[in-house]
C-alpha cells in the first residue's frame, strides 16, 4: 500500500513488529514517568492539586435564576445542560450544591 510517498507494508509480521515496538515504547515511557514521580516524592515534593483548591466560581455561577426557572418549568437537567453548553453532571452537581430543591424534587 502506498500513502503519499511512503510505502507501507501491511503483511502480518510487519504489523506485529510495529505493535511490539509501540508497546515497548509505551512501557519505557511509563517506567520513566514512574521513576520521575518516585524521585519527586522522595525529595518531599507534594504532587497533585492541593486539597480545597478547586475554583470557588463555577461555570454556572450567575445563572442560578435561569436554572431555577427552567427547573420550575419541569425542564430536565439534561436539557438544561444542553441549553447552557455544559455536561449534565455539571448541572446536577451545581443544583445539588447551590440550589435547594423543593421537597418533591425534580
């Protein structure tokens, strides 16, 4: 098979060799990353996001009234998410954390 100016062989042995080479490369990369992280931990570096560092301003901050109105009109959280251009879990979490629902729920 020819793609552009490069001739690519698709026989089984060549494909198996390429798959092995890519797998070996990925394994070496994972080992290097693991070693680097272990070295940083040994040096006492704290890895990851600090606890409580999530942003206080959410993507839906300022849209509480609009969301309440949509929920009052029995619009589903999935539909609200589509309207606002966010994931449905974002709407669900925002409603649970910021908007007290009536006892009947939505």
